[in-house]
């Protein structure tokens, strides 16, 4: 089921979807007599690709996900009343976001930009909260080295003490992380760090596991500029990437709902 999810999902990403329509249109034009259908498909694929590459649409898809939970700007103000703060650490759980363990590169270049943003946010919270500990989560998926180990190297480079780092290296996806971390730290409150666009699904999965996460979104893709940027009015590969990220999350939410995980 895990591999099926990884294979089927990309067919609905903007580039794959639009290219599929365009290729089908070319086939109708050159290999069949259905010329009119071919022209319609080529027009549809081109217009759809154009629309998806303009930032207005990508922003519209991302905003409902990224603005669900605000950034945790003042972690020192979190109330831990009722917790056994004297015996239990204040956990900061950081979810992985993809990596390639290439030994020719430093650790900070082996993980994705999203994962790096998550680790940096986790370290910021750690330094703002005395007595806290990092729990870095990410196992082996398509790489022989668990992502959590690479994340730990980066956290160490950023000044986190080794004794304040714990690793979760068995998960393959977010539902796995929710189940395993629930077994590791129990039902006490903790700070959950992941990308802003990924936070709604993560919160739903962790709450379903009976946990009490405090959201600390990172790696925001939508940032409000005080002045309009000219690039927003032109097609960009960046916008296609943002649409792909949004579609990935909406598909993930739908899949989790169908499986009763949220």
C-alpha cells in the first residue's frame, strides 16, 4: 500500500497531469482521425499548464493549508502546567522531509530544503526553551541511511548537545511517525515541527493517535511582501512546484481520511 501511494500520487501532480493531456492530444492529432479532440486536448493542456504556473493559483491552494496554524514566535510563553516538567523533558519533535545521503556533500546539503527548514526551526525552539530536547524523526524509505541521523548531524552543527537529541529511525511516512512517537513519549504535550503546508495533516494524525501536539510550523512557502513582486504575474517553475506540494498534501489528507487515520 505504501508503494502504491508513492507511485499513483505523482500522476496527479501538475507537470505529469498536464503532459499527459498534451501527449494524448498529440496522439489524437498524429495517430488517429480525431483531429478536433486532439486540438481540444492540446488547448486544454496548454491553458492548464499556464494557469498552474502563475502564482495566484498556487498561493490560493497553499494558503488554506499554511495559514491553518500560525508560527510559534514565542515558545517561552507556552504553559506546561499539569505536566511532570521536573522529570519529563519538553519535547520538540521534528519531522523529516526527504534526504539523499550523498557522502560527497555536507549533511546540510543531503536533506531537502523543507527538511532543513524544519531542523533550523527545531533548533531555534530548543535554544529558546531551557530544558527541552529534540526528537528527530525520519527512517529509511528509498535511502539506506535513516533521515533522522542526517538531521542529527545538522542539529549538532547548529549547537545542540548530543545528550539532548533522540532519534526515531523506523518510520516511512507521517502515519508511521505518529504511531511510533506516541509509543516513545506518551500523551504529554510536545511541540510538533514540520512544514506549514504539512502541519494540518500532521496535527490530525498525531491527535488521532491520542497525543497533544503544539503546532510550530516551519518552511513557509507563502510570504506576504509589502510590495507586489513583478514575478507574480508571469509563469514560473516555482509556482508549479508549489502546486505540486499543495496537491501532495490534499491527496495525503484524502488518503488518510479514507483509511480512517484522521
